[in-house]
C-alpha cells in the first residue's frame, strides 16, 4: 500500500476459511476482529497503549510484542437461528457462575430489559479461558460455557480441538 501512495498503519485482520484445498481468504478488515481479539489481547504481556500510540505515530520500531506463554480458547454462544437469523429477549443466566470458574465472558448481543440481562442478537457472548496448554484452556472455557444458559442457546463443541492434534 505504501508503494501505491497509501501507507497503512494499524491492524490488518484476515478472515480465513480452512478448506480441503488449503486456506482461503474470505475478507480483510482494518481492525481487530472479535472474537479473535478476545483471545489475543489477554495474552499480550506488556502495556498495549504505547504500542498502539507508536503505531499511529509511525514510530513503532519492532515487529513483535511480549506474549504470555499461556494459551487461550474462546467459544461463541449464539442465539437460536444464528447465523441465518436470531432470537432476542431470552433471559441469560449463569454469567457470574461462569466467571467464578476463572474465565472471561465478553458481551456482544446482550441488553438489559426490565432489569434482566437478555439476548439481543446472533452472537450473544464469548467465553474465554486460559491455560498452560490448549487442553487446559479448553476445559476451563467449556466449564464456563456450561454454567451459562438461555433459551435457544447454541455453541460449537469442537473449538480448540485442532490445536490438540498438532
């Protein structure tokens, strides 16, 4: 982009799909993707703000940052019908219990209605667990997921499984 007179500084997110003939690019975004950011940012073991400020000013002089040695696994909890459609207004319970297992719970499609937390979109929550190995991070994540409930809740049960085979 610089050679074309449009230098770019910032995040470049590449959305990929793994296929039988190899990875295929689906999209490019100039932002961190979520839930991808939710499993990357907890592993940055140094203050992020100076890195972002140096990037914006064109003064970043390195190509890596300090990362924690742990692994993270994130599982998206979606409403019934997602991705084609979604239900809203379903009462969500168990988030405090999930957080009590040591995971982080990120809200996406949630809202408060009459003093109760309810679904308000397709991707409702992301539960992220950390561990020394992927197996530990997965176990923590799914233990947290199983503490949460709402009508029509769906989530993938294979997230992280490919990491166990490598």
